[in-house]
């Protein structure tokens, strides 16, 4: 077995003035023999392959269930949910909105619990909880019960995404995060495709057991989620040190990668051990809150999520009212196509973003795809052209999310600043759920000109916000090269002259 020398994980990448960045000593007992470069590369590939094939698919399934169980109400709506519950369109939208209130409220508390209970227990527990709650939606009989169960669903689902991002940060280095998040985020778009197919099949059950077809959508999908929660509990490791699928050598190597590795690219050359040992300071929280980058990315993400959430909730209704088919069940099948187009593009963009180390620049090319879709669908009458535009809308928005989701984290160093900016960005962005629930009222159908125009305006804003942030990051990099950040040399956070902002 190859031994692992501590010094192999210390980057000697030079600052602009030629001084090397060294990691402090560790108390970890490291064997004395040096690991060769070939062994280092071999172990890296082996560890990443095992984690990618054992952990990412499980997180993918959890995220798939999350979006499936929050957006299946859109499929249920066109199958008679409103009429059977005797609720108005406004009451329906209020039930959608309360989900996002609860969702946002529990994000930070859930992450605090995650540290104490461990991801292996907490993430499957959340999944089990919302699976049971989703089943309960199949038995609601009034506006009050529908409203209450949707609120509980938001409380259960709200901790998943921040919890998964926090979990992954303890398994992968920062330069490896974008692609992994991009892969499991494709579950968002896939949930629309899978949800449409599943809803079409489940609706055919009705009426059975005295329950309408839309109720069986919630019941069966809830049961599916419960089964996946059990799989997650059995397969997810608490941490690298408890990953049974790794050998002793691989576990030691993987732990050192996270604890000692100073990444070789310019955006990641801040010592990770410094962050691990960092003491809490309110000044770091303030530095996160009053950071221009986080407000630009958060509001851009808010705009994108306003479109994504409304798209997921109302696509079946929009397609149904285009009268491409006269059967609501057939509309479920048509709703699969836009998601099927968006999914591979999202993975491709995430892969390219990681390889090129570009976040905002990639979005400057993906967002116009969605902008074009919304601009055309808002002002054209042909049903077939409108349907084609839904594929552009989905592709442009979904492909943009992995980039914006990791960009802020990539450009924040210092644990407490990054924790603050990450939570703030997600909190602001998820407010897009409120917009999503009210921009497509039934009375605006079948054209939904107002809703399409509102999302179009938000996406145009997002493009300019991203452009502004790219230019701002370029300015910071120029200022660092010009020596304006020299006083922060060696500070160990993103103000260090050697820390290059990703564009």
C-alpha cells in the first residue's frame, strides 16, 4: 500500500511576488514515505470514481423526488384538483405560495441540525417526511387541508438543497463541485419529464378505491419517495472517514485531499485548513452580507427560479390550453419533451463550466436561449411554435442554474463569509417561488401574455446582473494585479492577491 506524505497536499503555487503558499502543520499522523505523482493521480481517479458512482446517484434521486413532489400539483391541476376540492384559482395559488414560505424558513435551521444529526440520517429523514406528506396530499378534501399539507411539504423539502451542498463540500474540493452539482441538478429538469410520464400512467388508475386519478399521482409518488429515503439511508456515508466503499488507503487519501489540499488553479489557492480552524467573527458575516457579488448573483438566481418554478408548475396547464391535443392525459406526455431537451444540455454546460473555469460567462450564452423562448411565446399565436418555444425556455434556464449556484461559492473564501453568502443567495433566490405562483392565473389563458412577459423581463434583468458581476470580478482581478490588495497578502481569504475571481 502506498503511503501518503503530508507535504504532497501542500501547494507551492507562488504568489505574484514569488512567495509560496504553505499549509500549516497538521496533527494527523501521516506515514513518512512519499507518494509518487502517478500514485497520486491514480488514487484521485479511483476515489472520485467511487464517490461519483456511490454518492451522486443517491443525491440525484433525492433531488428528483424533491422536485417531483413539489411540482406534481401542476399535473394534478389539469386532471381536476381544483374542481374536486372546490377551490378557486386564487386559493390554489395561495397553497403554492405557502410552500415557498415554509421552504425558505427552514433552510438555515435545517443546515444547523445537519451538523449535529449527520447527513446520513438527516437527508433521508427529510425525504421520508416529505414522502409521507406527499401521500397525504392524495387525501385532502378542502382548501384548509390542502393549504396545511403544502406548508408541511415546504418545511420538509427546504433543507435538502442547502444540506446536499454542505454535504458535498466535505467530500469534494471546490474545483470539483460545479460538475457534481450540475449533475444532480439535472434531476430538476428530469423530474418534469419523468413526472409527466408518471402522471400520465397514474391518472389512468382512476377512479379506483373511491379516489380520483390526480390523487393517485400524490399517493404513488409519495410511496416512491419513501422507498428512496430508505435507499439513501443505506447507501450514503456520513463522511469520507466512514465511507465503507473506500479502502483504508483511499479513505486516508480522500481525507487529506479535503483537509490539506490547496488547489492548483488560481481561484482555489486559499488554504482550506485555515478555513477549518477559522474563528467566528461578525465582521466576516458583514463582509458576506455587504458583498456586491452575492446580491448580483442572488437576484439573478431569483429571476431564473421565478421562471423555473412557474415553468414546472404551469407547463402542463399551458400545453393543455394550446390544444395540441384534446386529451389532458396526452398533455402530460407532451410536457415531457421540453425537459428531455434541457437535461443533456444542462450536463454539457456544467461540464464545460468546470473545465473552462467560467461561470457567469457561460450564463451570458445560456440565458439568451430562454429569453428568446419567452419573447416569442408571448407574442405569437401558433400552438406548434409556442410549444417549440417551451423547449428553449427550459433549456436556457436549467442550463444556467449550475453556474449561478456555484459561482458565489467559488468566489468566496473564508468559511463564515461563504456560509453567509451561500445562505443569503439561496434565501433570496427561493423567493422566486412567490412570483411563480401568481404570474399565470387561469383567467390569462390560453395566451398567458402577462406571465410570459413578466418572466421575460426578469430573465433580461438576470442577464445584465450577470454581465455586471463578470465585469466587477474582472475589475477585482485587475486591482489585485495592480497591487491594490497587497495589504491582504497571506490573509487566507478571497481578498488575498493570489485569489483570482472566477468570471
